[in-house]
C-alpha cells in the first residue's frame, strides 16, 4: 500500500492526551460553509483555510457545539467523545473509513508550540521502534508516522498515522489521522475538509500552555474544571465512549 504526501504551506502545531469515554446519540447531517478572508487565507492561523478561531465564525453557524470545539456537520460522520469523569478530553470522528482524533489546547500568546510538540512525537515514535517523516501538508508541517503495533495474532507490525497540528491565537489544535486518509488522497481530502472546518473556542480564561481546553457534551453548559494535563501520549485511548451519530 503506497504512502503519499499532500503538500502546501509550511506552518502548524500539536500536543496529545490520553483519555476515557461516555454515552449519547444524536444525528450529524448537512454541511457547513466556512468563512475566509478575501485572499483565501485564514489570518489567525496562517493556513489557506481553517481550522478557525471562534472570533472568525458566528456561534449560530450550525456546527456541533462541544465547548472548546465546534465541529462541522458532515453526512455519515460518527463522533465519539472521550472523557475523564465528566470532562471531555478528546473527540474522535469516524468518516468514510478514516478516523480523526481532535484535541484543543491552550498555547502561549506570543508563539506556537507545534514545532516543539512535533519533535516530541517524532522522538516517542522512533523510541518505540517506529519511523517518522516530517512533511509539508495542507495545514503546514505534519508527521507521517509508522507506529509499531502488536496484531491480534501477537505479531509485530506498523500502523500508518498522520499527526496534524495548527497554532492559533492562544490555542493549539492537534489532529491524529488513521485509516484510509493516511494512504488514499481522496479519503484524505474528506478528513482534511472536516479538520479545516473545525472552530476552536479558546475563551478568555488564563490557562497554562498545553492545558486542554474545556469541552462538554452537546447541549450542556460549561463543564467542570479540566483535570491536570497528562504527559503527551497520542496512542492511548480510554475506556468510556459517547457516540453521536
């Protein structure tokens, strides 16, 4: 199976967090059109499109409101929310044979953190007998990794994973892509459109860099205080799941 690289700009960012999960069901249908500047570039992130900062997008735009993230609505998408206690820490989106994990974090006011986090992820993958290519992608630099895994039969193997990152104004959004979108350009375009249509809601509260932005279940208000940020481990998944169809 051939790997591919999708190129454009050269700038982005990322950080990870393991989590648990919970339960609820709700339809996701329709499409959302994103605003853009006259020159087609998102001035808050430097990307030619989203992800967007909440200051750029009206709250009543039809996206799924999860607090720190607002998600575009895509036909056939299944959204799973992972949580620690009552606090949502990670969003997983299944779409057309691919999976996209989304997690928003606080970042410094004056500089992005994706370059630093990208290096940390690369070091972790290679230390675990995987390999990594640092490539230009549609959102800036990204990692195309071959992550060491153990198969159900107990054999050693590798799984292809794309790590996306975008530095916004005082926030950072991490995306982890698995499935068809790591090897098929058409599937990748679908996942990239979803990632680019995401809105990050940073809020005005003081937060330490890399602290997860608070998220909540759809229809709920502000969540309890977020737990302390865990060390970066983008491959760990927790036990409870909330599914939104």
